[in-house]
């Protein structure tokens, strides 16, 4: 049946030409030697039957081979050289879908494992932070506390990064007081801000509200503050000390949160690539700083999911200013400052 369906068009064309030839011979050539025509038709029919029988035999052999391969769980189109066959296409499509699903399930299992590991790791880490308070030697206590705080930040960032890659991204956009997110991020980095004697100048009013996810916006701010701490100038290079200034500007429908530091800054050749995955910049290659190039990349990805705009401008050796532009609450008083 499949063979007839596959060859039906060929048979119709062949029948059309055969009838045309016979009608031309009978009515236009006006010959009485009809026997010659019948003999020729018989001869061509025999030759056609032999050729068609051979083709049918090859087809049946290929079908049996195809049916055997259809039982396999791997791709078969390249082996059979039959990518246009519907059954082969359906088989390979099912194989690819199964592979994608297996990869998806494996990724979900890995994310669950990492998330559980992070939660389990935070328990002894919190206990170790409490135990450092019992160390009498101030220098040892502060040094150990600094390393434990770094571990805590890294674990939290890994946990958030794992959640970001999860297919069930827990995004809850609602009306949030911007100052709460800023204060939460400062608390998350307070040890290193105090340790490095940063001067904080925060002028974000409690009346400024935006539509965002508080947890994820705080994560973005954590990455920005972490970079400001990491790339702060050496103490002997500046008389004014380390400084971070945080303020906001409002327009009719948006609120821009600006975070500026007076650290090393970003060179012009690097500033366009700071949000690329794995990009570490020229400072990393000079061996001065250790960086994975993932922090700002994840921050930019979260900003996209939140429909925020994350941008940066900088002058090397002078300042770096990040700007997070969000949708503001419409019932707020409008600031006439232009963004």
C-alpha cells in the first residue's frame, strides 16, 4: 500500500504518455499494422514490470531495514540517508525530544542539589561566624571573620545564580520601597564596607517606590556594591578615602537608581563588555584582581527579566556609576529632574 501511494504519481504520468502515444499512432499515423503497436506495448510493459519489480524489491529491503532501525533509541536519519521519510523524521524528533527532556531533568536535579547544598552549608558557616567572636586575638578574629564573610557572600551568590537558571524562576513583581532594597544590600555588604572604611552617602527617600522584585533587585545591588568594594583604590592613592554615593532620579514613569564609587574605574576598552558572560577585563589579566566575570552578567540577566535597564559609565582611576532604571509608581510626586 505504501509503495502504491509513493508511486501513484509516477504511474499516472506513465499511463498518460502511454495513452497519448497509442492514440497518436492509431489516429494520426493511419496505419494498419496495429499488431506492431501491440507488440511494442507488450515489450515495454515487460521491461517496465522487470524494472518496477526490481525497484519494489529494493524498496521492501529498505523498509525492513528501516523498521529495524526504528526500534533504536538513537538518531537514524544519517545512517539510513532518508531524512525526508516521515517515519524516520518522527523517530528522530522523538529521540531529540527525549534527549532535551533528559538534559532538562538532569539540570533540574543539579540545581536542586546545589540549592540544598547551599542551605546545608550555611548552617555550619553561621556557626563558624558566631565562634569567631570567642577568639581573643583581634587580628586573627577579624581575618577569619573576613574570610567567612566572603564565603557567605559566595554561597548566597551561587544560590541566587542557581535560582536564576531554574526553569521555575520565582519572580514576583510588586510595588516596593526602593530604600528597603538599598538598605538590605548595604546590610549584606556591611562587614566589607566597614572593614574598608567606606563613606556611604545614601539619599534615597522612603517615599520612592518602584515595581520590582525586592529579592532580585537586592541581588543586583549586591553585585554592584561588591564590585565597588573589590575595585576600590588603595588607601594611599586618594586623600578622600573610599566613597559610595547612592541616589535616585525620578521622571514621569521611571525611577533611576544611581550607585557611584570613586574606585579604580573601568577602562573604555572594557566598559562595553562588562555585562558579558565570563568577561573579566584588563585588570584581571594584569593579575591585580580575581574575578569570574559572572556577577555583572547575572545582574544584567536579572535586570532583563525584571524589565529594568542596567547601564554603566566610568572614567578610569576616577569613578564608576551604575544606573538601574525601573518603572516607578504613578501616584508618586514627580521630580522634574531629567534623567
